[in-house]
C-alpha cells in the first residue's frame, strides 16, 4: 500500500516505523528538522508539505499534537484540503477534540474527500511494537481499505461506527478514565503511607487483586518508584486531555467533576516547572498536598 505519514513525534515514529518495516511505500512529512531522518535511513522518502505526502497515496495518516495543528495541516499552504486527491483517504490518529474532528470531517466532505478518525490507545513504546489499540470511525468501505495498515500498527481494533466523532469520544473518555485512575492511586497511596503502610505493599495488593490491569500496574509502579521521568504522556499532554474531555462534556451538558481534580494537580505541577514529566506526576502533587513530599 502507498502511504503518507504526517507528524513524526514519538508516537508517529513508532507507527511509521511499523508501516515501513511491513514493506509499504512510505512518504513522510514533519515541519521539525531531523524528524524524518531515521525513517529515511530505512527507506522512507521525505516530502516538504502535507499535500506532498498525499501524492499517489492510498492513505495519508496524520499523528498531530493539537487541534490547531490539524487545522493547519488541513487548511494551510500545502494543506490537505487543496492538495489531496479524492481517491486518497485521510486517517487522523492524533488525540483531537470532538469539535475539531467534526470540523475536519465536514471540510473533507465539502472537498469530496474521504476522512477517518482513528485515534490510538497506548504509549509510544507500544507503538514501536505494534501493540496499540485502535478506534477507527468513518465510512465502512474506507476502513476496510486501511485494515492492512491497522493490522500492522495495532494488536486490536474497535470499530466505532460511521461517525468520526464517535472515535474521538472513545479516545477522550478513555484518557479521562486513565487520568482518574492515576489520581485515585495517588490518593490511595498517600493515605496508606500516612497510616504507616509501605506503598509497595499496597501496590502489590492492588495489582494482584481487583486492579490487575496494565494501567494500574504501569502507573502504580511509577508512583511507588517515584519515576516521573519514564513518560509516555507528559503533564502538558495530560492537561490537554482533561481540557478535551471537559470540552466534549460541555457540548452535551455532562458534568465531569473528576476531571477538574487531576487537571488542577497537573496545572500545579506545570507551574512548578514539571510539565515535561509523566502525567503520573499528579500523584506527586497529591503527596505534596498530604505532607509526604515538599
């Protein structure tokens, strides 16, 4: 399959590397100098603009850091709306808000182009191993066409229907639940430690009992080990995820009080200059509030 890939941060690097290793013809584009170097070394061809990444392509995948970047890639000079052929499919795999995804879907529809939202669930290390979970939504025939790529990128696919909004909603809600889980673990670990319990013991009780799940195992161990540097998503990205959840909730009048709690802790960590640390650092803020850390 002929593929274009736009946005080569840590997650994008892993995904594009999997596509290239599977033998697909790959064009890559990123505005940051040097981001395409390792992929070029392995056989990808770098191009100068998003539109150029769609030339003679079956699909172009975007893995972009923000809604504003997605808008720029669509509408800017050398953007997809003017440069993408009607036979090419745009698959947006970044974490984007519901309004942004709906706007992208409408813009592509107006341009007689095909659009799929396919956010990914997982950390960058899993992307490099092809172990992501994928949530595509859009025209069924378009999803069928990109299935060979989905099978290379991820280990499991959850089809969310015909509306790209549904995929965005699932991704946002998943990140919201994960943020709540990290916040809850931080609170629980602070509680047991202040009551004289070794945090490692509670971690073992938690992850070998009712909460034997990757989210609790990975992030719980981070909190117990105070390993804030081993990040997939930073505190800055965590705030973005909270904001997207609150934005989506506001569109349908759903209160999300828990989102405000962990968002506030992340904002506090960012104010301390810790925005680059893993978003599990919200548990460090909980420990500080509990008098366990300075």
